[in-house]
């Protein structure tokens, strides 16, 4: 685990250090922008051919290097590493699925510890649009699960998602910030019940006066010491 700071000096709690965090995140952000622009706009056939040739050549170059595997001590680190400080941005892997800033196929999201909760600012781009102006429900559900998973890092617990129930009360907009907030509502031995809401944005913060767009409940199970 290492602590970094962003360009504004805000603390970042990283479970696994990435020596190329800044440059990889910058490149991934540019590729995410490209993906959203590709979905939203149309190009000439010549432009598409040039883009395809560049992408194929770049991918072929990257694929010549050795792949990087996930560390095997991911859950053990919950009990050996300190918990993130309150207010810190939390990142497990820089290229974590859906939420990693160095993952070009992810979502624009910043997840922070808020006491014993997590709060995340999320912007879904055009690549995640289904009905006009609305985010695909599967993409929303993925971020629900990921945000709940980050709560485990904040709590210092190792747990798997066992059940996830999502209540879609309203559409989650495209290209507009929304706020995910998750917390443990009940604990029974190795079972943790996690609640989550998705709220619209108001002046850069969750609009608690508005009805939530999404409510969700997840059941997380802490593996027994004998589990393989």
C-alpha cells in the first residue's frame, strides 16, 4: 500500500503501487474520451480506416510485452494494510475493472472514504448510453457492486458479493455527475448487508433533497479461515 497525492494535493490511498500511475491514468483518460467520442459521433470511412489501423498497430505493439497478473494477496492485504484515512480517494488497482483511472474501458469515477462509508462521484459517458440520455442499467449495476466492494477496503474486511438487488427508481443520466454512497446497514457474523443510494448532483455534492435515482442492497460474505 502506498499513499499518493493528485495534482491538487488530495490524498490517494492505493492498495497496490503503480510506478506509472500518472502517465497510465492520463493515457487511459484519453482513450476513454476517444471511446465516448467514437460512440457519439460519425466519421468518414477513410478516418475510420486510419483509426482502425492505428489501434491495431498500437495493440500489437503492447501485446509484445509480458502481461501483468493480479497479485495473489489481494484479500490478505485487508488485514495487513492500514485503512484509508477519512476523505482519501481509494484505489485498489490503478486499472481496476470499471473504476480504475488507468483502465481505458472504465467509467469516470472518484471513490473516497467518508467516515465508515464510501462516496463516489460518477460520470457515465456516451459509451454507456442505452435509452436516449440514460445509462444502461447493467453499467449502473456494475458500479453499484464496485462501490460496495470499495467499502470493504474502507472497513478493512475481505468479503465477496453473494447477492445484489438494485431498484431502478429513475434514469441515471449520461455526461452528468451522480453520487454513489454505500454503507453497512447490518452485520451478522460473516454476513454484511450493504445499502447504497445513487443521488443526483447539486452544486458539486449529492442532492439529498431529491429522491434517489437508485437504491440497492448487497449481501457480502467474509470467507471462513478454512476457505480456499
